[in-house]
C-alpha cells in the first residue's frame, strides 16, 4: 500500500483526555479513533492488525473442531430471566432498551444464555453431541468507568466459543485441549512468554473457579502471583492458604505482578442447561442435562495489550505475525540526479515483496518526519532506499526487534519473503 493513500495521518500529540499509553500511541499512529469514553473506532491500520489477530484465533478454534457462527446483539429478556441474570443486581453492566412494542431488550454483554437457548433446537440425542461453536462479535458493557484505553472498553470485539458435551469427561477433555490451543494462540501473537494460565474465581459467569490467561503488563488492572518455573499463576482474589494447599505450593514460590486479562475459560457443568431446559436422551434413553463450557478472548483488548507491552512512550514494535504490514519501505527524497534511480529501486522492491506486505512511504517529506512516523506505526522490518544506498547498488534492511541493519542488493530482496 502507498502511504500517501492512507486517509489517516499521524499525530504529534495524543488527546488530552487520554491517559493510557496504548490508546495514546494507537490514536497518534492512526490505528484507532476515540468516539467517546470507552468507545473507539478501528481505522485501516488498526483493522489490519485486528484481522490478523482474528485469523490466528480462528485457525486455532477451527483446529479444535469449532464452527463459526454469528449471533444477534439484541437479546431477549425472557432468555436471561431463566438464570436470574437479567436482574441488574446480579449483572450490573447491561445496556438495555425498549422496542416500539414496549418490550424490553438487552444489548449483548455475553452469550451463554442465548447460545444455550439456541441449542434447544438442535440437541435431542447423545448422537448430536458434542457441539462446538465460536463467534467474533462486538460486546456492549455499561462499565462504570472505562479506563486503560482500548484494554477496557464499553464496546469491544470478543471471540467467544462454547462447547456442549454429553458428559463431564467429554467436557473437561475439551476444556484441557482449549487451554493448549490458547497457549498456541498467545505464542503466535508474540506474547506467549509473558502470558500465564491463571486460576481465578468464577465471578458473574459461574460460581465455580475458572481460569484466565493474564499477560504481564504494568498498565493491567489485575494483580496475579506468578510461578515462573511452572508457568502458572493465581489471581490475587483467591491467593490464599487453601488455594496454595490445593496446588501443593507455598507463597514463596510466587512473584506478585500486574497483569491484563486477555482470555478466560469457564466450566458451567450442567447448571446452565438445567436452568434453561437443555437436555438430551443418552444411549439408554434417559434424559440428561447437557454439559457446557465457554471460552473467551478479547480481540480488541489484545490490540491494546500488545501495543502497551511492545512499545516505548514514542514507538510501537508489532510482532511480525500481526503487524499491519511486514515491511515499511521508506523512500528518501533527494534533489540529486539519483532521485529517478531511488524511485525505480523503491518500486522494484515494492513489487518484489508484494503490495499486501509493504507500506511504501513515497510522500514528499523530510527523512526525519518519515522515520518518526515509521517508529510510531511500528512495523517490525524497515527498508530504506536513499541516495546513499542506491549509490552502492543496495538497499538497507533494518530489523527493529533485533536492532540489526544490513545492506542487500535488490536481487537479494526475493529471499526475504
């Protein structure tokens, strides 16, 4: 893509009402736009990153045998009343409205109840199970105070997956497989080394204990205790003698750290199905409740968390797997007779690497402005074409993660892909 064709522009200053580093950088770089407190729009660069995150997550969900669906955002009051979670005393983050008929509706903050109600149309026999489905959908939560930039919003994109199983064993087998799939996801996203499987309470989702995936992040809202050797952690809310005894560990085995939750998994067991009348006939013809587990990953939250942990105050470096482009090709303007050769070399490199992989900065700006914009946008590999490089018949390749630089001939460019 030609950088001159981006309608967005970088900004020298972040909005005065924005405190979080991730939001400041993403707004300044032109990835997102703040609409109101806790609500952000995705701009072209931000949408490219989100699309790559979704692709990685979707591939791992499909490898688990899950089918993608998309449920409605508008939700039926009666569905949620069956589990007592329409009541604002039990769930205080609802956005609600009324239809023209005066019927009350909710805007989806979660989908456990609606997906369970949907399955009543498709599950009657043990032969129908297990069923695994997932979706990518905007959730709406009336948070008292939206903070931490795009890491905690009133509207956000989430991947939620659900498994409906015929036995506790089948349900837990899938639960454990999903833990491993989540580990693969966070590794592919470039944060596997700082993301921990964390024991936590169930909160408003379930009365049982659950598991979270927490990424070490100074701007995170959670406090966790990490055992680096075993790559596990415990949320502060349940870090007590009883929990440690169950784990066979002691307090000194853990380090206290700030973290941001990027994923969670819940085992509802049979309770949700019993509340919502989702049953099946087993092989002996006996009526049984379906076992349910659910699995969430905050997609837009990951955008914020990764921007937060992979950056300085002035610069992002995206992991290669989710960078909006793999290469930022910077063409340095010149008043000399070399300008024609600079233009030709830059276009040759652009075409060789593929327009989809390259952001070509061919704008008529000073080199310092281009490099400042490139630092802010955060593409991990930078290619510089200048009077100096073409005089040597070379281009300069900079690996921003490794902090290395080398000169290559144009003919060697093909080896990069």
